[in-house]
C-alpha cells in the first residue's frame, strides 16, 4: 500500500507552500491534500491521552500523521476560520480531521479510526494563505478568530454525532472558511429536511474558494 501517513521530524527550516510542506506528499490526492488540507496539525496534549488509552508509549512526533505537532491549540479552543502566523507563513483552520483506515494501519490497530473519531481528539487541517518557511519551535500566533466562533470540536461533533441539529448546521454554512466537501454535507442535510439553502450562503463559499482565483486569498 502506498501512503504518506508515516512522517518523520525534520530539522531546520522547510518551505510551506499552498498545497503542502516541501518534501511532503499525499499518496491519495483525491481524499488527501489539496488547498484545504495543505497541513495537518495535531495537539501534543493528546499524545498523553492515547498513551493512557492504549497503554503504549512508543509514539514519536508525527505518530498520527501530522505535519505540525502543536501545543495549546486544542479542538475546543480552535475555530474554523482562525488565522495563525507560523514562522514566515500565514495559515487558516479549515476542517477537523476525518480519519481513514490508513490511521489504523499506522497505529497497528484496524479499529483505531473509530476510537480516534469518537474521542474528539482529531486535530485539524490548515490551508496556506501566505507561503513561507517554518520550523520546529516556531511560535504560532493567532491573528484572527473565525467568523461564527465555531470550534473544531463542535463542527466535528455536528457532522458525525449530532446530525439532527439542523439549526446549528445552518449556522455552519455561514462560515466561509469551511471547505466545499464539508459544506456539501450540511447542505444535503438541510435539503433532506426540506430546509432551503440560501443562495447567498453558496455564493459566499464560492467567492472564498482560492482555487477559483488560482492564488491564495488575502486573510
């Protein structure tokens, strides 16, 4: 099997580009990578949680397939649309991670993706608004909070565990930073319930899509 989930720590500075970190890659470009998944960040605080849960301590940095192992950026306090400065780059939170079977392969536990999702300790993806060099030890400064104040944890919970909360699903559609694939999930949920999706909400998403412009948007 070909996969890019096996990551290793990198010394020195690395160029962060619109689609990925220089030297990194995604084996399945259909489901991984792209402008909305250029970088995967995972909180180091969760390492201790999994060590206890799995009774293991063999977790090097990058164990969960992340590009950035971060501190102090938990799902309950990080919002969809938050913009951060890291090194010479500018990034924006786009979506929680929805794990696939390859995470189970990495962990040596086929059932692990379900446990990972249920825990809420899923981390999040970032898109690159401004390219630049980054490196281990860089401070990550929040420049702005995403519109709507919807946390990574809440959006993940609404998608996978609270499908009946249509009012909140409607609010999520107003968050322009949410990627098209996640947006379509909530749109379809509302349509099936007979709730029309406002054209203005779709228009806002299209205007915010950098792929339509061929360049990253201004923050």
